[in-house]
């Protein structure tokens, strides 16, 4: 989402969170530092919504009457801090996840464009990557980052479903304790519990990055919005498209990640968890917790963009 200075009458930059085709990209450390602040901003706004979402996804419908009831019960019983349970793993992991996600995305875009969609030919100007190319690159980047995201999200989910306000009554005292106990009891395989569900969920990144390109081109061609404004609206709208298409797979993923490890495991396969959700609540079960997730997507990404752009502008070249 790096801002480029536009000359009078110039169109906004091409669709991307960062203009990967720009040969004069800013120093790498600037994006890393700005990404840290962006991650803090995103979690500050989005994590309470995520906690409500995960709790609704992983409890039966008799536990909470809805998102508002879940929010009120959490604050009443556990305090405001209860909404930020499990925030440390994604905050720490975000720096690595984002660099891998955006870095691999740029590589896949270039490779797809150079090798499949617009191979370089002497005397011919190379064309732009089509929407389907952006979608494929997004999907492959989603698979790539899944190997970092799976253990981070696994630990986050287990911390988020600890309902006791008394820390001494919780199974895990924090993310490090959770990681240590899972690894000690179940090894690396235990930490990567839910990897296949994570890969499936992030397959839907094709809709995120494909729609991001569509929204960006549409806004470029039909409005006079600046580059940051185009990125803001395209980023927010494409995030909504992503969650609409991927949410049922996220519900199943959360069920798997909060499933007991070892002999008490209830869902040995992805389809077992999917069947359990349907058996409990029918088709509606796949959309339980969708409202807080949908409400989170736009503001969380918008605040992250504001923080990212502000820090990028303030840091020296």
C-alpha cells in the first residue's frame, strides 16, 4: 500500500498493496517497520471482533445468544482484557506472515506474467497480468504463508477459548506456555494441528487478490481518487469479498484448531468437523460468528493502511 507521488492528471498506481512492479521501491527496512505499526493497529481494532468470532464458532448456540451477548458476557466476566486473549501470537507472527505473504505474492505475479500470461518477446511490450493471474498468485501466496500462519492461529485459537477470568484456572498462562505444552505433549505435528484446514482456508485468497485487482482497476478508470484512496476502498471491499467466500471454511478450521489433541480428538479429518457443524446447527452453523468478522474486515484493514502509510511517510528514505 505504498503511496506514490502522482503528477497532475496521472492515474493511480496499479492494483497492489505495494507496487511490486515499481523499480524504485523504498528501502526494505521502511516497509518492515511500517508493517509492525500496521500490525499493532490492525490487532488493536480487529482482535476483539476476532475473539467474539472464534468463541461463537467454537461453542454451541446455547452458550451465547449472538455476537452482542458474547461481547457483553466476555467483558462482564473477564474484563476488557478478555477481548484481547490470544493477541500476542498474531501480533508477533504478523511481521513474518506479512513479509512472506507480500514477498511471495510479488514473485508469483512476476513468474505468472513472464512465463504464462505475457511471456517476453523481442519488440513487443509486455502486457499486464490479468485478473485470473492475480487470483492464482493470491492463492499460491496464501498456501505459502499457511506454513507460518497455522501454528500462530492454532495457539491464538486455544488462548481465545479460555473463558476463566482467573489466570490460575486456565490451562495456558500465555502464548509461550501454550506453545511449550503443545510441543512437549504432541511435538511439531501438534503445533501444526489444522495445517490442512489452514491451506484450504487460504485457498480463498484467490478471491481476495483477484477482487482487489478488479476494484482497483474500476476505481482507477471511473473515479479521480488518489492512490491511497483507491488502495483504501479496494482493500476494504476485497476483504469483504474474501470473508463472504471463505467464512464456512474458517468455521471448520477453528473447530479443528480447538479440538482436543491426543486420544480425545473428535475430528481426525476436515470433513468430520464440517459434518459436526452441520449436524449441530445445519447450514446456519457455517455462518455462526460471521457478523463480527464482517464488521471487523473493513475498519481493521483501513486503520492498518492509515498506520502503514503514515509511518512510511515519516521514515527517511
